[in-house]
C-alpha cells in the first residue's frame, strides 16, 4: 500500500476538478472535502452559461435527493427524543395516510419508509401549492396510489415515502418541515448557506440548472426551479457543498455539532448506517444496500455511506468513508455530471481513503447466453410503463412515463445487452444512470412476483 498523503493538496485537486469538469461539459461545480477534521472547498466553472457568473465555494445548488438525508436525520432526532416509535404504523401518527392496499396501510412503519422498504412508489408528482399546508395536501392527494410491491418485500426507492416522513415531522413538531429543518439542523450546525425555498436562495450566488444532449455543452433550463414546494422532504434542500460536508461531519462525529451540542445519539447515528436491505441494482446509485436514509457502499471491504441527488438539471453526490474520517461532496449544474463524479471521486477516494470504486457499468467483452423470452412482457408501477420485448431477435424495452408523469420525458427506446443472467446494460438513457449504460435488472420477489428494476424502483410484471 502506498504511503498516504498527510495534507490535502488543494492546488492538485483544483486542477483535476477544472480538467474533468470541462472534459464532461459540466458548466459549474463545487467540491467540499472533509479530511483530518478539516473541510476544504473548491469551485470551478460558471453558475449560468447565459450570464457567465462564476461558481464560488459559497454558491448554492439544488441538492435533489440528498434532501432525504436531512429528512431522515430529523426523523431520527424525533425518535431519539422518544417522540416517535420507528416501528409503530404510520397510520397511528397520520390517520389520513392511505395506500391502495388496506393491509399495507395498516402496517407500513416509519422504519420501512426510511429504508425504502415500505413498498410506496416514487414517481407520484403533485403540486400542492406554495402554502404551509402543501405536505398535508400532498399526502391527502396520494391516497390510493398503487404500491410498487408489498411492504418489506424489496427496496423500491420512494420519494412519496419521504414526503410522508416530512408530514410526520410536521405533525410531531407542530412546525412546517421547512421550519423544523432550520431550527433543528441548520441553526445548531451553523449551516448559513442551507435553505428550502427559492426566494431564500435569492440572497446567495445560486446555480442555474442546465439541460442538453450528452457530450455537448448544455443550455440554461427554461426555469431555475422545476419542482413544487411539496417536493421538499424528498428533493429540495438548497445548499453549498461545504454545508453538506458539515452535515456529514456531524454524522462522522457521532451526532455532535462543532460546539459539542448533541443532535443525535451515537446509537442513532450507528442505526442509520446499519444495513436494512440489499439491492439488486448495484450500479444506478452505486448502492450495495440501504440503511435508515443512507445509501450503503462496500468498496472491496471498505464500508461507506452517502447519497446521490438529481433536481432536473442539477446533480449532487455525497460519499463518506468512516474508517478514514473522509467525506466528499460534489454539486453540479448540468452536463455529464455523473461522469465528472465518477472520474473525480475515483481519484479522491483512492488517494484519501484507500477506496477502489468499481469500474463503469457496461456490457462485458464476452456476453453470457441468456434465455430472454422469460422476461418479455409489460411491467407497471405508478407513473411508469415498461414494455419488454425482443426486436429483430435482440432484447429491447421501452420506458414510458404515463398519467401524472406523462410530460416528464419522452419514452426511452432501449436496447439491452446481457451483463449477467438477470442484469442488462441499456443504451440510450445517457449518463443519468451509471456512466453511460442504464442498469436493468429482472428478478422475482419472495411471493413469486416477477419484476423489472430500473432506477432502484420495482415495477411488477402485469402481462
């Protein structure tokens, strides 16, 4: 093993951030690295290609689903204080909570929602307005939405579940989710560049989203913020990279703030990192398993945790290696963000934490022989229909958004190449999934239900 550097080489990593950002057509990026107890912050590029405003270390980005870590940390604070039983049915706290399955409605717990094992779907979008009642209205609107699978059967990534958690926070604290976040996390951690509402971001240098074709410089999006206020608990915390690193440091420090204030018990911190379930897709967000909020990683025996985030043109990545006391945060505003993340984090985590990240997901040189006919059919979950077929003798699928999601994106037309007996590499999705190929996994639940697994979501076979 090579001798590890004892100091963070700021000039070297600034150069690598600049080089990789430009190579992958990312307009702007900020990077925060926690090593040896100190947070180093770097910035590169521009916040908006139209205005040319430079990215700086204090710039604010949309963090996407990294927001789920803020929500799960708040939930664990309430459990720590004895105000919430993680294993009690959600229905006991939210009488209005209801799914399409009567038994599931009675039994789904907060713990299951934290680990994405409650069976609730992800792609239920509903604009509940800008009022303080937006989460209450969202949960009411979600009554009767079909489950992806029965509770406890599998990890099926659920933004809907995290909005239910956000509403639990409101009911137990008597505050809006936004206010609870500020009072119970932002303030005690001194997070001065963390917020939840777009008008609050106007006080800071703020990144514009960019959209475009892979391999080209993207253009500014039609609007800065394309998500409703009700997306907050699952997808909208506005942050600087350094502030995300400060939240990570609290978890690495066993639940204490820099001034010694205890925000979480050491037991709660450990529990969040404990594996609840494995995942069949190891590539879309590099997950080996899921804890209570955290995505869990196993880099050849070096354990880590973190989360990814996407907010329609902005992408964030957080990785924490507790054995090395290292946390790395990357926030971007479009382009080949996933490729920038992969290239930069492979180098950073190898240098700072002896981590060897896996190679990019792609078809092997020698493809396995697979009887694909057993996977042919139609798979559905709320908002999505996946049609799997053999076209000209080759495996193929069409991924289509429907119902409330129908205008989200045009259908994806995907050719599939076998990686294993159950895992396939799909073309045409761009670098949003893995670094080029979209992972598609076919599997069977314990009750015999066949399903297609894309983007960490279970879609059961219906015909």
